[in-house]
């Protein structure tokens, strides 16, 4: 059972703004395939992010940089086929929008047309304003992303908390206002001080969804594989594990192997 204040039959960008206005928190998780997206949608999740984190949890890369636009479209189209209620946001991958607003629009159009996505997400502030504006002009909803932006990991050099110093915090606040003014329907803040994130959320009319940004924002997002305990090596402070599937799945696989090798599976009731 979910604890939503409104029984939305379909979540839209307008629904999220209403939820912020009504003080209802927004629940968002990642998904990358049909089966998991179907479970999430049936559970009542508000927003599904087809994140470029697929580069890490699905393909095994160290960073999000290697994943391609074609691969993101594949994952997004798999998710979209499962959805009846949730709003689906798709990350534009590294290299598909930075520095060239025409390329950014082309990338966003491909995701919307070929995957059937509902919206796209871009990392960055003033440095990508032209790309955001051009995408929005085409009628494509855009979610922003500030704070720790994983596509810029080699610029930062580390995954530590961002905007702890005054100068970077002021830049983040300015960028957040800019994204709202440009027309973004929501904003993700990743790994920033809780006090700063709360200040940003209260200063904007659009929803602010946090990951490692405290509870003063309008919603939360986690990577599904992390919160299910499938990725047991990754344990940042902001992560709460709601299951330990690594252990449960490992046990199930070992039991299957034992049963096959001992000729216990299949038994007489499991054959034709």
C-alpha cells in the first residue's frame, strides 16, 4: 500500500508540482528493464528514472560515461512498455548534449520518439542552458540535476559531497533558479548538504528530489539495485537498504546448483 494523498491514475509533470504544493513527498527509483519496471509501477512508485547508472549496475563500468545514446534508448523502451502509472524520466548520456544544443535536441527527440519516454534529465546548470532551452522549445519536459553530477566525475576527481564551500553553494543556488526560469519541471540534487538542499527546495516552485541531500526536499531517489541490496559493495551514508537480495539470491542459486547436481531437481512432479 502507498500513502499518497491523491490517487493519481497517471503521474505527469503537473502531478509532481501539485504534490509539492500539497506537501506530498515524491518517491522515485531507477529501473532499466521491463520486469523490474513493471514491479515498481505496480507498487505505486511516482517516478521511474532510467538512469545512466545503467552503465554501472547493468554493464559493469566504473563510471556513467561509457553508456551510449542507443543503449539508453534500449533500456528506456524496455521500461516504457511496462508502465501504466509512473512518470518515466530518461538520462541523456554523456556526450549527447554538452556543447552543442542541436545535438542535444536531436538526442532528446530520439529518446522521446524511439523509446516513448515522458521526459529527459540533463546534468549541469548555466553551462548547458542553451541545450536545455532548445529541448524545452521542442515541447520536451526536462528535469535538471545539480550537485554531484557523475558525468563530470573526472572534473571533480571524487564522489564526495558538493557545495560545502560558500562559492560553490552560491553557484548551485543560482543554477537552480536558472533551471526553474528556463522551464525545467523538477530538479535532482545529489550529495549536497541537507541545509543547502532545504534552502533550494523552499526557494523554488518546482519539485526538488534529493539523493544524499537530506529530508528537507520534495522527494527522494535511489538506485534500485542499491536499495534492494543487490550491490553489496556500495554503502554511502545516504543509502538505506530495504532488502538484502545479494544474500537471498546467492542462497537461491546455491540451492539450485545443489539440487541439480544431486538430481533432486526436477522431481516427478516437475516433469512431463
